[in-house]
């Protein structure tokens, strides 16, 4: 039984009211849990128990695997039990179980050790063993066991020699009893047990079956084994051996196998010194006595009483005062001891009260402690204050009608997967990218007169890839014949499907598509013959197991309706048919080339999905994925280098900015000082003389005589004074030149940083293309675990074309309902009103279940969805961050798709009406999906 938190899960017993209702109201409705057989009176108890079983908290008792739900743990235990019982030696089971019955041992490991030591050298009749003969090991079967009393009587052993291959005609031994019939306690040492019944005195007649495959690297042993295999004399012979020449396969007998076997077969009560007991069902099967003998019962009770007394004594020694354990106390000593006991009890009570108060304060503090955001999304609740502030409460309802082929469950998902596979692996498949809308119209194309290039190219490239995938010739035919045989064995008739029986279908399949793997589907010839090759591919790869609708699809490809019975079947088809109505009976033989275009889109999508799933395992796809891994590694290294350069340029720009600012600050006060100073003296020599004459004293005769000398001296002084401003001007010019140079360098570095940022954006786009080739992941999840998908820019698709033109693949944002595991998490929070909250915040029409899809095709809806996301939750803050990162590309793709649809629309709101009847005068070849060409086909190997 699985365990939960190291305790076995106990099944719920029916309530007294239910037991009483069996007598009074046998027809009372109840809730029955089929997997466990539990019965519940109301739905709340049933779903609570089911939610408990679905939690990943159980452990397989046999293997020890944890993190399983209850049903997975039960399945694991059953599987391991089947494997274990198939491996463990059957003749040894009864002996082991009889030995462990009523044994009192605390640990299972000790019990396993005792059993292993007891039986490792003891063998039983019909047991498969390994025998070492001359250094060469053979597989053998024990045919006869001779107890120790025959160890010295060779003639007696030879007289009872069994016939090779059978022992039925051999007379029984005198007073023959079961061998190795050891009784007593397993705690008895192996030495004493062997002294009573020595295993080395047993002799065995064994029947040699086959040579053991030599796994060692010893050349001598390998050569000896080869020689013995060529000789072959030992095989199917009888040999007399003893235990030292015999051994068991480790897969059938070892301590680990023995431990698992015993743990699966025995049980023990939780009481002290309880004995190990074999489970009643197993004991009955192997003849183990389930009634405890009186002698054994007395021994168990004695052991149990001893263990209880031992524990009681330990407890008394621990709890009693020291003086009580030493000697009898006097009255005064007893009074002191009682006083100490009272004081200790008071202290313990006081400490208990202090601890309880501290725990209460801690709980109150924890309650008052505010939440730290971001946190679990479902724990984030909008208050009235936030609602009044205008925060969006309800998520915009995504459209389910806008999804193509969403009428039947799983069809749209298969359609989306197939398109994504063709686009993501477009480089490996030699397919040019195409949009989801073009692929939708291609799948709906039903005009056999006008060939569709995309339809032929997609099927042909998948066919070429499936030629490299191993297949079984005529696998579909064999599967259909097995199905017919099964129906006949069960007493059912071969019911005709679409008016065709299995015999008629297999007869028609015999001559169609037999050479599909050698047909040259050339691009220059329009892939002529791809329909027959497709049929041959399905015939060799598909079965009713991996393709459930195979019989219907093959019938529709090989048979046509009788126009005399159903005249509507001959009416001309349109370019796109969403729901064709084939005749219920297809009676006329036809060919895949004629009948493919009459297939409904659901069948075409099933075929493409099946082929895409098979093509994943082809060498071409695996090689492309390895190439993408290498490119991702190179991009990671380039991103590191670009970020390093960007950081280096940023540091240099910061240093230049500081230098420019320092020069500007230093130049400001000097400019003000120059403006307030008088103009500098003229530098002309004549002007200097005039100044000197004006400043001389003409009335002084002696001064007149000395005037020429003084004028020369003043001229030298003025020259030295005028050199200062000249140097200042030169310094200013040098500073201005330095600032100009620094500014130019700053501008150059800024341009380099911009180039690096653009390169980082390109690396991010390339990284998305390559990473989504290996593993397609959603953008994230919202608070209710709905997954958000954006499929543009993956694999061979691109977000930006030449000249920066926006490109798209799907041009929409898809939302997928929560997975089954996520839904279980939501159901587990029933006490928090999650269902009512979903109705309020998603709307009843917007609630998606597992496998449900919806889409946002309008930017306004997407804006509202972004506004609805709450960044206080873990999932939604991560989702909003990713969507903000790719927001320009997401919105530009949405707008480009809307613009393309408006350009290609012939009649507003009337495109779908033309799917059932061809529009008069309309040229199908001008449709966007018909104008697609495969530009990568020239590089293919065909």
C-alpha cells in the first residue's frame, strides 16, 4: 500500500449511515471510487478524497519512489511486484516465507540478513541455478536433492539418478522429507544452524540446460566457453554437484531482491515486539501456517513482555529522582525530594506558558505581516479600493469561433502543430515559410482541376523524410487483417465502413503505392504522383494503433460514391470546402489522385499530423536540431562578447563626458574675467612709441635726454606683458580642440553602442528562431494557468524581412486552457472559491478547459489583456515582461495580418459563403495561398 509522509494510506470505511442504508434503502445513490472501492455518501467527501489521491505526495512502498500521486504509486507497486515475483526463484518462495513467519525482529534489514545467510547455500528441486564445471558456468535445473544422510552412500544416489529431461519415473527416497527443513528462530547463528543441517553435505542431481554467456574480458575464459559451446557434450546432460559448485543469478536472488520480496509479502503490527507475519492470501497460496502455534505465541509474549519491561525501566530511570534509584530515602529526604519535584513542575509549567505566549505572538505577527510581491497569483486578490481605481477585473474574452477547424476536439491543435512543424523545420524540409491563413486555405483546397503547389510541396517533403524512417512493409494491411481476426474471434461480423469491408479494402490496396519510396517527386514536374506516394507511405507506416481513423481514410482514398445513387457527388467542388458531405456508401473503385480532393479537412489534418509526428524521428530533423544547438552556443558566445564591448564603450563614453564637463566648468570663469579687463595694448611698434612719448615728461630736460633709453626698456616690458594673453589664447584654442575631439569621439562611440544594441536585438530574434526549433514553449501562464502562445519568428520564419518589413506567421496570440495537472491544482483550492473567481475574472464564456483553444486577433483585445495582467503574481509578472519585450513585433504582426486580409478580401463578411459553391468568374489561382512558391525546393536533394 502506498505511503504518505511515511504512513500507510488507510482506505475510508463506509459510514454507519451507509451500512444502515444497505438494509433500509438498497437503491440509495452513492459516490463510488472505482480505483479503491471506497463508497461516499456525498459528492464533497468523494471529491475531497479524490483530490487527496491526486496530490504528488505519495511514495511507492516497494521502490521508494516519491512525488507520485496515489494511483501512480499503486501502479508502480503492482508493476514492481509483478517483476519481482517473476524474477524470484519460485521453489524458494515457500521456504523463505515459512522461515520469516512469526519471527520477532525490529528491523527488516536484520530479517533479510538472517534469511540470506540461511538459504544462500541451500537449493531446492526445480530451481534454476548456475553450475561451475571446470571453470565454465552453465544454466541448470535441480532435478534431485539428497539430504546429508546420503552423503556417503554413492550407490544410493546413483540408484535414484533421474532420467535426463524428466524425474517423474524416479522412485522416491526412503523416508523422503522436504530438504532443508530447518525450524527455530532465525536469530540462531548460521554456524549453529549449519551444524544441525550442514548444506555442504547435500548432493544435487542437476540437468544442464545451456551455456552461460561469458561477459568477462578474460580471453582464457572466453576461449574455454567457445570451446565448450562447440563441443556441446554438457548440454542436456545430468551432473552430480554440491553447493560450492552452484550459485544463483543475482537478478533472481540477492539481498536487495530478497528485501523487496519479503517487504511485499509480510506485514507487522505497530505494537512493541510484534512478529512478522505473512499476508493471509500469500500464506494460503504457499502453504504457510497462518495459525500461530502455542509455543510460538508464548515465546512472542515473553519477548513482548521483556521489551515492555525494558522500556518501562528506562523510563523510570530517566524520570525518577536520583535518590530513589540509589536507596530508600528518609522522611526529611523525601520532603526535600517532593519540594524539588514541585519546584521543577512549576518551572516546567511556567516555561510552557511562556512558550505558548511566544507562539501566539508569533502567529499574530505572521498574520499582520504583509505579503511580499510577487507571490502566488491566486493569492493576489483585488480589493474594493483597487477596483474603484479602475484596475481591469475581467479578462477580454478570446474568440473560439475565429479558430479554423475548431468544431471537433483536437483538430485545430493538430492543424496548428502541423503548420508549426513545417515552418519551424522549413530549412531542413526545404520549404519556404507560409502563414497560418495560407495553410488553412490550402487544407481546404478541393479543386482537382487547379493544382495547389503548397499542398503538393508539403506532402512531398514529408514523404521524402519518411523514406529515411524505418517502416514495416504493408503494415496497414496487416493491421486491418488483425482487426478482422479479432472481430471474428469475439464473435462479431466484419461491419462495413462506408459500404466497404476489410477484405474489399485490403484487396484494393494491393496494387496502389507499392513503390512510393522510389518515386521521383520532382519539383519541376509539380510533384506529379504525390497522391499515390502518400497512399503508399500510409500503407507502410500507419496502423490502427498509431492512426485510429486509418480504415476510414484509406476507404475514402480508394473508393468513390456511385453518381447514380447520389447525384450530388458529381457536382463541381469549390476551391475551399470546410465540411464536405461524402456519400454514406462508397462503392466504385477509384485512385488517391482522384479522391484526395474529396477528403474533408479533418482527414487531411489527421494525415499531415501523423506524418509530422513520424518525421520528427528522421535523421534530417535530428541533424537540423543538432545544428541549431551549435548555432545557439555560438550566439551565446557572441552575445557575451557584444555585451562586453557595449560595457567597454559605455565606460569610455562616461570618461569622455566627465572630461568635457570639466573643461566647460574651467572655461566659464576665465571667459567672465576676460570680458571685464581693459583691451590689450596694441602690438604695433609705432603705436608703442607714441604711447611712450605721451607718457614722458617733456618739461624735464634731463628726462628728454634719457627718453630714447627709457623707451627701449618700456618696449621690452610691454612685449613680455603681451605674451601672456597670447599663450592664454593658444591654451584656449587647444582646449576647444580637445573638447571638439572628445565630443566627436563620444558621438562615434554612441553610434557604435547603437550598432551593438541593434545587433543584440538581432541576436534575440535569431535566438528565438533557433531555440523554438528545438523546443517550442509558451510565452507564459496567467493566474489561472492558461498558457499564452505566440508562434511568429520561429524556425525558418522571421519577424523582420529585408528592409525592416514586418513579417508574420500566425499573426495572432493564442490562449490554451490549463493542463490536467494545472486543473487539479485549481480544483484543490476549492475552499478559496476559485470557481466563482474564474467566473468573475474570466467570464463563463471565457473559461477554458484542458485541450480548449482561443485566440486574440485584435490589438485592442490584446491591450486589454495586458492591462488585465497583475504584476503582483509570479506567473503574470513573468508573462507581462516577456510580452513587453516582444510587444513591437507582436502588434506589428497583428496589424500586418489585418492589412493583408483586407487587401485579399473580395467580399466583406462573405468569404466563407464561397466555400460551398464556386463564385462565378472568380480566378482561384489569384488566391494568396495559390500564389505561394517554394523557393527552397532547388536546394533539395530531389
